[in-house]
C-alpha cells in the first residue's frame, strides 16, 4: 500500500481537486466517492481530535481511504490565510455545518470566489441556509432530517414509525452532493464562473420520499406504513420461510399465475375475479386476504434457498434476505469482487466493500489507507509555498497539527 503524498493518476476524476471541511458522513462520503474515482481529496480536520469519524473502530478505514489529512484551524487569522491559498487551486469545496456557519465567520462564497472565481462550493446542512431562522440554525442529524422531511413517517408499522437505517439521510445526501457538485463543475468549466450549492438534508429526503407523497398532494390519498409488506399489493414484501426470510416482489401475469399454482390457488386464475392477463394482485382484490394467507402458509414449509431458485426460474423477483455472515462467501459477490482487503497505516489488514460503481475504461482504486490526523499538513503547506520556519511557527501557535 502506497503511503506517498502524491495522488496517482487513475479514474475518471483524475486531476480534480476537492477540499472539504466536514465530519461524519453526509459531506465526507461525497468526497470519499470522488477520491475513489481518482480525485485529489484534502480533508481539513480540526487541531484537537480531528473528525469524529476517527472514534469508530473500522468504518473510518473505509470512509477516509485515498484522502489527505490537513489539520488546520481555518477560523483563526493565519489558518484562514492557509485555507484561502488552498482554495485557489481547488475545483470543489464542500463544507458541512449548522446553517450558514462559514458565512457568519467571514468565509463567504464571495470571498472564496475572490480567490478562485470558478470554484464550486457545496454547503451541506440539515435545513438549508435560507428559510425560517430558527429552523435554519438548528442542529441536525440523519434521524432528525428523516423526521422533518416526512420520510421517517412512511417507514415502520401501523403502530410505530421507524428510522430507515443505517444513516439513510446521510448517505442519500452524499449522493446528492456528488451529483450536484459535478453538475456545477461541468458548467463552471465552460463559463469560468463558479457555483454555490445549498444542500439541505431534509430536502434530499423529501425528494427521496416523494413516491407516495405525490398521491397525497394531488389526490389526498394516505397509505398506511408498509412495515414488512407492500401497502397496495399482494406478494410484495418480506416473508418468513422454513429457515430464513424471503424478499418477494410479485408482479406480472405469468408470475401471478405461477405463484397461485404453487400456493394451491391456481383455480382462481382465469376467473372473473382474476382474469388471465392480470398483472397485479391488489390488496383490495376479492381474494387478497386468502392469497396472503396461503402464501404465508406455503412459504413457512419451504427452505428459503429452494423457494428463491424456484420463484426466480418463474421470472418472479425473489431473493433470500442475506445476512452479514453470508455475503463474503456468496459466489456472485466473489465473482464481482464486491469485497477487498487493504492495509491500514498501522499495517493491519482491513476488509470492506470495493469501489463502486465499476468503471470499465477508467476504474477507481484504493491507493492509500486513512491518514493519521494532520499527516499531510507539512507537505500541503510546503506545496502552498510555506517555508519550514513558517510551518514551525504555525504549529507552535496551534494553527496546524502534524503527525
């Protein structure tokens, strides 16, 4: 595993410079994906304990690989100067904070554009930078963004809404950050004029949860929380089998007939209630309760692997609910190299997901493990033109941290 500072040439984002100041997931994960696709990513950490992601045992090794750590107090006078020099050659800057925290401390979009007019700036927050001041300035996490957006209310059982885990709001937001920042970069490279993007986590979740919301907004229709089953259709959801659970998504005329035959209700097919060609078995249908009952009874007698294979042969979308124990040994995961191993800075082996998606001509790669706090501070400052004496002085003042 290479520990060298210089980012090797690889991937579709080769040459792209990304700088971010954020902790945990929503902002950093976006930078992480770009780092895996070839971008040169500088991770700005505070000079105390660094990113709180460092408190995790294993996931930090996945979510901070390929990055460079600059430990810097960017809100101090000298630290601000370092930051602005760094921004001069960046393409994208991502920050995550409670409301417009950077602007309040003088680091406005306009100031950053004075130093780099084509810079793409991404602000990630729970509730955005405009709107009701009380809401804008509130603390927010994945769970609270889910709650405010209406997404959380759609998940769970009739009795109890439940969080969509793990950290769905954070990871959806990171994907939005990647997409919007690269879209803005496309325009900036054509015009030479940068962009500022206001990514509110609750709005990301509002958009992700709009499928059934549209029925309410336009037709006043409210569906119950799905729990383990679909709100409207038979044969869609998670069902218990003899030795495990099956995720089943039944749809299509041929598929419906095949399933009814297997659960002893083949006689319903071709009747007035279920004419040939019926593509969906609706929960408000004449025999919906019977179909669900017989399906549950049938599946309880079947080994999950066998029923998955049988249903799949009938073109029914069905899959065993895989457990962590089963994933690494599954032939398909192995064939597609879904998991890889790399070495941490301490020389320990770490296993985790590979780089996705798979680019055919310009694949991503892991070239470096998660750096230690401030590991690249000296090299980054040297590249910015700081002398050894100036770097030492910044360190003595507590403006930077090196390891």
